[in-house]
């Protein structure tokens, strides 16, 4: 089997130590601990699954250093981070199910002025690539995608089904857009005049740096003028809305259902949890962490954790929540004291 690998090969790839098991043990697939079979490799990334680990039928399990127990006959590879190591396994076996076959499908439309090498690029059925676009070698344009005029897509990008990249937007190398992503939709810009909302033209672009991944049905608006920027290595979850002229730094994590309003500036290595909303024109400093369902209404310095509505330092928010949880007991005490005072007043 072309995609099988030996235990010794796997240990070398993940920089791990073989605790037990034969060097030539053949591994032909991957699975969770409770679903793995006698030819699969699995991993123990969280101690709450230790019970499944002890019962697994996997041929080999990637574990943290220091773990020495496990089912009899199961090979063990010890690493610093089993979850990260297992991602190497996932990439290896996933390659078996995704064969990159370059070429332009006969039911795709590619304008004659497009720059691409059909021997090194794949354009799938129903995709439309319009005039002036440039697509780098190794990139894969999924079914029913629309790549608009003068778009630039770098090397080894994966654009999945039903993605739209609007005119003049720029993608770096190894960018992954999950199904339904919209890059370069008009920013939400209007001025109220004469009793109506008048649309403000959005003439900028979106620029996405290399190694960015954007989740399904996420939308990133083009700038009113200039650029909406997504920094290198940033990962954006499903159903995220990023407004016009936003700048997001390098290696950020933005979780599902977050909305970032126009002209916000997000530093490097920022983590924004699910369902966070921001006001416009605010700055979140590098290495900040914003907890889920927070509302960011003012600038947040970097290097700190925040939470709440409005967002404040997490320690202050936890104190506030503790006080709120104590309100029912406090209310009962106040009512009891009021009752005592009323009795004393009557006795006087």
C-alpha cells in the first residue's frame, strides 16, 4: 500500500521515541482511540480519554512522554505534543484521498487572458475564472468557484467549492478557503442623506498573506479604499464576518460567529474566541486573548486576557460575575433585614 508507513518512519516524522513495538510494524490508516483497528495509528491527546486508550484496538498510539501503560500488544510512540504529532499522520493519510490532477475541466470557463499553467493548476467543473486573473502553480480551484477579474492567487492554494474571490483581491501561497467563503464583498458603508441610506462605493481590495486558512461561509469585505489585510498564518473559523479596512496580524486565531467591524486593527498572535463582537475603529494589541461572547467597545492592550460585555481584563470580569452570582443570596439577606426593621418599628 503506497500510503502505509512503518512505526520507525512515523517515529522519525514526529520526532518521537518508540516505547514499545517493532520497527517494521506497518500502519495503514488512522482513527480515534475507540474506533481504531489493528492496522491503525491513534493518539492520546487528553487524559479524559485514558479509559479509551486502555481499551483501544489500535496498532500504535502516539502518547505524551512519561506514559508507559496501555493495552498489551499496542505499540507506543512518546512525543512532546501528541495532538500536534497526530496532525502529521492526518496529513499523510489524507493525501491518499486527495489526488491532485491538474487540468481545466471541460465544463469550467477560463478567460483566454488568464495566467496559469494548465499542466500545474486544476480548475474544476463549473468554475469561472475571469479576465486578467493569475493562478499560481499547484493551486486547485473547486467546483462552482468564481475567480473575478485581475485576482491574484499564489502557489499551492486550495479554493474549495462555491467560493467567490472578487475583483483585484490577492491571495498568497498555500491559502485554504473552505466552501462558501466570500472574499472581497462590498464593505457595509452608507451615509444617511435625504431621508435614505446612500451607498458609499467600496473600491479597495482584500489581501490575504500566505498560509492563511479561512473557514466555511466566512466573509471578508473589501476596503472602502486601500486594503483589508489578513496576516500570514492566521486561521479563521466558519461563519466569521470581517468588515472593510480591517487589519489582522500574523498567526491569529479567530473562532466561529465572530464579527469584526470596519477599520479595526488586530495585532499578531491574537486569539478571539467564538461569538465575539467588536465596535469599529478599535485596536486589539498583539498576544491578547478575548473570551467567548465578549463585546469589545474600546482599545485593548496586548498581552492580556479579556472577557465580558464590555470586554475588560479577565480577572475583573470574573470578580464581576462572582458578585452577580451572589446577588440572589444578597437579596434574601436584605429582605430579611428589612423584615426585622419593620418588626422593630412596630414595637417602637
